[in-house]
């Protein structure tokens, strides 16, 4: 069967078109991944709110479970020293604004992830060392506060909270699974007092058949939280460190997997006349790994109402838009718009018709009281 010249040209053009489009997509992906994703090392602290001092609560409190951190003629700032949530009491109308919605645990719609978000001043995603995005965001409450990896300080007219975000406990992977027999006896067994700990170690370490001259820890240790905790306690009591594990793994030829994605992060809250300044200095948002944070949420639930609250949110869509509370549309995609330009790295294509942000402001009205927020930089 003969194919006409016109048909050949048509197929040739189609093939060329597909090849060009494919090449463009590949080039774009290569271009995106060639970014030095986010380098905030050039950023400096925009505002200096003074030196940190040991936190000392002021006398008196109008908010249950919270300590008075600062006050002026308009506002009082409170902080929960256990979970770092804050509240702002307005002396003019006796209204209290909370960073975590009161009664969040009784929210019938919110799952555990949403409740953790309600208790977190900050949430963020990051690219790991392989430039893979985290599937779910890291949040201050489950990834820092629950591990008690934070410290509260007093500053002029406010508080400063320093967080270490990420689990510092590597579990059983903090220990080597192979240790030279002679070193095992001298460094470990000789430093354990005779008794139950000695019997525990004898039951869970044995001469390795695959690696003669080495003692091997049983793989079954991973399946028991109790045994894992006991093993970690014994090694900690004899002064074992991560450096010891790395050295033992190098001798046995095992790969060390002790890379932590750990972030240092600071949040500041300051009263300035009738304003609350919430500050997250990016120059102090650091990590020693190759991980790169992005998609940052800050004070996302400040002033949020419950399922019975009457009010609305003011969003900076064009000249301003209103989203009413409890409108039955909680499954809709949340409002999002770029204030300082589109980030093509995290959101390269967005097929939406949206009004540009005219003013960097947003607000909330909750049961008659209102807050207007001004985004000063980002």
C-alpha cells in the first residue's frame, strides 16, 4: 500500500511537534532542577528586637494556663510555656485572640494533622538532599514542641522562642549492628555492671557468622520498642556517642545513616502600641544539611473561630474579598495568591483565573472583634 506524500508530511510534522514539545519539557525540568533552590544566607535580620533574656513571667493572668509575657496600655501578650501557643488580650474590648483555636480537640471535622497544624506557629515543606519534596509539611508542634526542643526567652515588650525542628532521636539506627569482638568486650561489656543489663546484652549480641571477629546485634531488636529503648539506655549510660557508631560502622564496612534533617528556627512576638508584631527572621531559619525549606505557613490559625463562630476573613483578592465562616465549603481549595511574585520552582504552572494582590493585607472578624494584618516583608 502506497502512502501519499501529503500523509507522510503530516506524520512528519506531528513527530517534529511532539519532539519539540518533549524537548521543551525536558529542558524546563533541567532548568528548574539547576536552581540553587533557596539560599537565604544573604538575608539579614530586618528588625532587631533586642537581646534574649531568661523568660520571666509578669504578675497576673487573664488567660487560663498561660503566663503574662508583656503588656502595654492596649494589649497583653500571654504564652503557654508548655506548648508555646500565645494569646493576645485586648484591654479596650476585653476580647482574647488565640494562636490556637480554643476547643480545637473537639473539632469534628479536623483530623490529627489539622489539629497539629492548629497548634503550630509555623509549618513548612522542604527539598531533601536529593531535591525531593517532602510529602507532608513539618510543623512546630509535632516536630519540635512534643520533643521539648524549644526554649522561651523574654525580649523587650515580647517573647522570643527558639525551636529545633526535627526528631533528634535516630532510634536503634544510632547504634552499630557490628562491633569488633575485642572492642565489644573492652568498651561495652566491661563498663556494664553485672546483673540484668549484662544478661540483656548477652541475649542480643552474638558472634557473627557473616563477619568473623565481629559481634552482631540481633535484627529482632527493631520489632520491640521496649528492647530498643533498653539498648539505647545501656549504650548511653556507658557514654556511647554517634561518633562511636560512625567509627564502628567504618571498621565493619557498614554505611552510616545518621543524616538528620534538622532546622533551627526562631519566632518572635512583640507588642507595639495597639499592634502585635509576629516575626520569623529568615536569617535564623537554618540547617546544617542540604535540605532547603519552602512553602512556609506562619500563624495560619491566629484568630480562627470554631464551628459556631460568626464572622469572616478578608483576603487580598484584587481590591479585597470576603470568605464567611462556616459556609459549608471546607472541602474547597483554600485561597492562595502571590504577594511578592510567583514562585516558579514550587508552582511552575497554575491554570487559575485570580485577581492580583493589590495590597499586602488580610484580616479576620470573629464574633464582632476584628484584626487587620499587614504583611511587611516575605
